[in-house]
C-alpha cells in the first residue's frame, strides 16, 4: 500500500481518542442555497432604497 494512501486512511490522534465527534449535530438548522441568501440581500437593499425615495425623513 502506498504511503500517501495509508496516511489518508488513518485517523488523527484526536479523532482516534473520540475528542472530535461533533459532525452528527452539525446537520441541524435551516438549509438554504447561497443564491437565495444573495437574492434576499439584494431584495432588501432595493426595498430600503425605494422606501427612502418614497418616504423621505421629515
């Protein structure tokens, strides 16, 4: 077995001791694609600009 392949398959000392086992809990929460977040930010920017033009501060 090549040396580089053996290195990739062996767990590190921290994962071998069970100290880094938080991946199961990382899958909770809302999942949204990045383009939705960018679209929401763009829409909010447009809404704020339009609101400033239509409703100027008194």
